[in-house]
């Protein structure tokens, strides 16, 4: 089933307690697409400026599963740039700067060849832009979006309207609290469901993720790891693994899924199972800056860690 992501491609500068990396490849769409491509083909819609380094483009192109027909290069514009700094526990981060660049211009166009996409992920960007994209995908039967503090603070009304058009929303616990004013994640999730989506996934970093679905609640631990180098993009890679395992109904990751999975894309069971794949691929992403770890991950690596996770959580 065709999967498409709209989102940002960024030039990131990241500081962690143990290291730093300047002007590396990042962005919500980038991380999503790289993770999703490990499970099957993914289409990407995004824009970059004339300053986008050729080596970043080459890195994106090295992920064979990513269809870059929707990548627009605007020679006279600047690429979106973001800087972030992680606190000692690596769970909290501070945004140092956000240079919108192409994000402040018209959104990139969706190529006609992408219009038949069945699964749509609206990665982090202005909610007004996310809303505008929905009409470009008339065949989408699963629409899921991500958001973050910046957009909750500056574009709340558009975000609330967007919720009414979604099947699912993925966001961090802090963001869910900011958006709803509810300190309990289940209460926050339930209050978001009232705006329209069928499910909300609340990410809690090293403490895993919660699914608040109209048909039930589930809590999944993160894959425990000591190799924490850079958590940037873990939310997007989580979403990439989750959506791609729903969209790709063949392959090793298919084996553990039920027929209910394909029959009803956004069912409680399908999302709960897909979240395991998101958890696994995010646990690789955290082991290096940018896409450095994802570019070496093999299907065997994913399958092995998946088996370990299943063994660990089976009581
Ligand atoms: P995550 O760690 O999953 O929240 O994703 C971090 C990535 O999102 C970074 O690579 C940034 O380039 C990108 N990013 C940061 N701020 C924004 C924003 N306001 N809108 C869209 N993408 C962003």
C-alpha cells in the first residue's frame, strides 16, 4: 500500500551532553522517510533551498526506498534550519533556533504520481500546511499527523481544525499536555480524541509510548539501550516504522501481524502492533547523529531486535 510523507528537510545543529554535530541532515520528513524506507517504498514531499549541501542530498538518495519525485529545490531560498540542545538525561531538549527558510514560503507541490497514496503521514510542519495537503491525497484511507510545541503555541486553531480531519495523531507527552492542559497522558489523549481522531499515540521518550484509541489503551516500553548518542528524530523514525509496517503488508515484519491488520488500517490492534516496529527503528536511530545509524541498519538487525523486544515484553 503506497505510503507518502510530507514534512521538513532540515539542516540541524545538535548538542548533546556527550557531543555535538553541526549542519547535519535532519528534518521531520527526512527521519520519517529514512525509517519507513527500511520497510518498503515511501514517497516524500518536501522543499530545500539553494544552500542544501550536495552531500545531504546524496545521503537521502542513498536510501533506495525513498521516492524523491516530490523534493523541490528552490535555488533562491534557504533550507529550514534547526538547532537543539539536550539536557543531561537526554529526554528533555531545548530549541536553540528555528530558521524557517522555505517553510515560510508556499508549500511544495505534490507530484501527480503521488496522488493515489493510501497512507499519508503529515510530519511536523505548520498545521495550516498539513491541512492543505489532505486534499492532494483523495485516495488516503489512513491519515496520521505529528506536531510540536512551536505549532501548538503559534497555530493552535489550525491544529484543532486539522485534528478533525485525521485518523491518528502522534505527539510527545509534553506536547499533549501543552495542547490539552491535562497532565495525565490518558486524560490528555482522550481529550484529543474528542476533536476527531480515532487514535492518539503519546510518546514518552525512554519511557515508551501510549496508545489511546477509541477501542482501547495500550502502553509499550521503549527498547532499553545504553547507546544513546542523539535522540533527534526518534519521534519521526518511530512514526516512520509504525506507518510503514501498516502500509507494507509483505516482508518479515508482516509475519507477526493478523489479518485484522490489513482489513482495518487504523484499528486498535493494527496500530498497537505497528507501534512495536516504530519502537524498534527509533532505538537504532538514537545510536548516532543524523541518519548515520539508519543508513547501516539491515532488515536482519530490525528483525533480531524485534524478536528480542517481543521476548522481553511477553509475560
Ligand atoms: P524529533 O526529534 O522527532 O522531534 O524531530 C526532530 C527533527 O524535526 C529535527 O531534525 C528538525 O530538523 C525537525 N524540526 C525541528 N523543529 C521543527 C518544526 N517546528 N517543524 C518541523 N520540523 C522541525
